[in-house]
C-alpha cells in the first residue's frame, strides 16, 4: 500500500496517528537542524518534518530530494507550531520516520506553481507537467463536475445518452471536414463528424424522443481562443417539441449548472433578444449584457456638415463611456489605434468629451457647432463627465467594431466582476446569408434548420428576409450553444436544398438517407448543442478553452507534446493507396 491518506485530508483530528503519504516534492526548505518538505498530490499539500537531531541519516536523505521527486513518507501526524491558514492541511505536519524515493526527477523546464514561469507553448509541450499545477487541476475537476451534473439533469428529464458514429460520410456546409482514408475501400474516405446532426435527427425518426451525448466533434478550421480542431459538445435532440420546449428544458439545464456548480440562482426566465435587436444594440449576436454602454445610432443627425467621414457613411453610431471625459489624449490615441487593428478594421474614432462643468470638447469641433453636438449628447443620454466614442462606415462592420470597443471599455473601466454572469437567448436568426464571392446563399446555421412557419412563403420571393426557427444561448458574450427546430418534412427539406444551390442529384448523394427517412413518418423535432469546452471555460474564468482541455492543440493545430500531426511510414501509405509526390503533396 503506497499511502493510507492523501496529501489534502489530514487535520488536527489525525494528530498522533501513523500515516503513509505518497506524492511529488513541491519544495524543500532547510532550517539548520530541521528540514521541511512540501509533499503534493492531486488532493493537496502536506508538510513533512525531518529533525537532524532525531535521525541524521534520514534528514540527510530528505535534503537530497529535488523538485518533482516521487516519494513515499511514513510518520506520525503532529500539530504544527507555526500554522499556515492558507493551506487546508496547515494545522498539522508529518514527523517522518521512513522515507522512500519511488522515482527521481530531472529538473522540470518550468516551475510547477500556480503562477508558473513557463509560456503557453512550453507548457503544452510538457503538458503532463502542466497538469500538476493547481489551476489545471481545478479546471479539470470543474469539467468533470459539470459533466456529471449535465448527465444527472438530463437523466431526470428522461433523456437517453446514445453514441453516434465517429467515422461518417463527408457532407458540405460548415467548416472543412477531417477525412480518414479507407484501406478496405481504396480511393474512398470517411469524415470525422463536425456534429452528430444527421444521426440525432435519425434517432428522432427511430422513436428515441429525448437524446443526448457528450461527444467529440471535429472541424478543420482556423483556430483561436475558443476553437480547437477537436472539441466536445453536449448534443441534444427532442421529438414532438418546438422552440419553447427546447428553451425551457435547456434553460433549466443552465440554471441547474449555475446552482450546483457556482451556487448562483436566477429568478425568472433568461432574457431573450432577437438577432436584429442584438446587432442594433450590441453590434454582435453574442452580446455581453452584464453592463450597459449599448450602441446608439446617430446617422440621421450627422450629415450635411462637410465632414466626409460621416457624410459618406451608411452608418454612424457610438457608445457612451461613463466617467471617461477625463481621458487624456494619449488614452484616446490608444483607443484609436485599438479600433484600427486589422482584426477590428475601423478607419478611425471620433470622440466627444462632455466635461463635468458642462463644456464640450470634440475631435470634430471645426465641422459641428455646439448645438449639433449637444443633440448627440441628448440622443446618447450622456451626463457630465461622460465621453462619446463614435465610428462611421458600412453598417455591419462598424457595428462589429463598436462591439469590440464596447468590450475593451468594459475591461478598462472594470465594469464586471469575475462572478458576474448574465445568460440570455438570441432568437430569430436569418435563415440564409449571402456570399458575394460565390454569389450564392448559405445556411446561417445548417441546411436542416426550419424557417419560421410564417416566413415560408418568402423562400421564393425574399429568401434573405426569412427568419430561422433558431436560437443561441449566450453567457457573458460567449456563444455557449445553439440549435433550431428541424425540418421534418421531405418537401420543405428539398426546397431548402434548392435554395442552397443543390441539384436533386447532389442532395440525394449527400443526404439521400435522411430524406428517405423523412418518408417513414418523421416526427416534429428540435434540438440544441452546447460547446462544453466553452461552458467550462466561462465557469472557470478562463480566456481560452485550451486551459480546460487536458491535451489541447496549439493555434496551428499541432499537439506539441506528441508532435502530431506527423508523416506516415511508406508501407502505411501503400496500404492506403496514397502516394506523396516529390513536392511533399
């Protein structure tokens, strides 16, 4: 038996008990005739005590231990004379009488501490060491607990967890597929699922009216903080259900997680915003509503003053930053450069300071008189001490840029706390979006999303005005999940494929099995899929989902620890019928 207790459970109730602990050496401290070792395992840290006068040989052995040595220590629990209130075991220590090195360690490439000196790339290369740090332990324990609570709640709601295939047929729309060559069917390929969308709809046809699974999904897309090539979804579907049924059921799931995991309760239903409301008020379809500073449009109040930036713009709007009239020129210049960054893409920024004494200072004073600018102040409902930050240009990109500026100002003004949460639903998304490059319609969500019933007549006359029977859950500006009422009628599904540019042959080749299934009595059904990694990251307060995944990929899609992806041996390629040419392609 390697241990009788863990390094996180001993307290004053265990004084004078003989125990055996095993773990990693966190740190060692020599104090003359005494040596102290902090021993760490998954559960915590316990201090080991060695007395030179009592056992010189044992104390000498303890002093030879290095960081991350794996050791076993046996001794008696005693009360500490200098207690440490910051440690769960800070009232006791182990007076060691036997010490065994289970495995030595070379010097780690970074310190295994909460605040480590290792950069992200280094920590990902040695992820097994990074996993020993408390922040990673907390995140993975949180992930586990959330998964347990999700299963508990859905089980109580009569959902059945059913696994769906990982090797499927490649289908268009969405991101690129990861593909897997078939040895037994040369020249043909499986695809890894971007989601179990088709299979969960088939499960509804099969009569399993409440399905879920916590499932791996795969998308070959450019990566960022909230994306990974392989990620985890909480995938759910309900038959004989409409939008209200889904929203009520999974709002219940969200409230359950908030209560059980974060001890936070919400009274009443989550707010709901239509897609168009979210864009107009916040500049994004995933708004952070923990603070105000909503977008205000003043397009109708800026023209005709020979200021070309405003006169030529399709949209002029801004935000009111409370208490920011004291911002210096340097601070305003920084904000101007911020919105000009390539990822935001604004051309510039106009400011209006409404000073505490009621005077006005603006960067466009020579174009607009005080009366005109005071009209803006009135529209923005600004108060003395506030500052207006205004941008102009095409409507959508300008609103998106203002959304980024709004978030930056919330950070600078520290408007939200780490335990502030504001969930909401965004509904009534457009069913289609138009791509100028390919000159065709694409599905805003996916081709199986049902239009709102009252908008179906618009499919032939004004498809871009058709609203989807779709919904997203957003928490603190992060899209946690989304879903829709599905098309369950063969004729409407054919119409959808037609609007997306599929020929009958293409539709049959890609989705024939689904359309065939619809002919055998497909029930009305709807569903939702949550980004589990994102949800855990929001609860953990992490800015990237990599911090809540045990073994993530970097922004280039590489696993630095195992050096993947990698090449294949010639004999493997030959079996698969694949040849790499002289250019490595």
